[in-house]
């Protein structure tokens, strides 16, 4: 796990060679800021979706993260209560595979 800093984001622009990767701002392509006032990215688990190899336009920034207060739908991620996410983290190892059905 890496601490999220104000200058961090995730590239979701298929025109960039940094597509579906962690980036630092300033950044000239489309990206999603990871440092947010709504705290949904206080804890982020990267699901390695479309990572090996990365294919343009096949999805990026697929995480398990903290749900907002209304449990609104995400744009492809899985969002859970912060307390539940902390419980999940305790069981994760380098060999853990998460399957989303």
C-alpha cells in the first residue's frame, strides 16, 4: 500500500503511454485524482485489471475503495465501507487473487 499524496493520480487516457498507471501531477493527459476531499480513496486496492499487458480502451483505474456515504454506483470499481475494507486488507497477501463476479 502506498500513501496517497496530493500530486498523485491514475491515467485513464488511452492516448498516453501512462494509460492505466499511477501518475504524478502536473500531467497533460486525462486522469483521475486520487487525493479527494470525499475520502473515497483513503484506502485503494488496485485490482490489476488490464495490467499485464495493458490494452488501450479496455479499462483503467479498477479499484476496491471506500464507498461514499450514499453507496452511489462507481464507474467500474468495487466500493465498500471503510471498516470492511480494513478487514479485507488483513487477509490479503501477495498470492491473493480477488475475483469479482
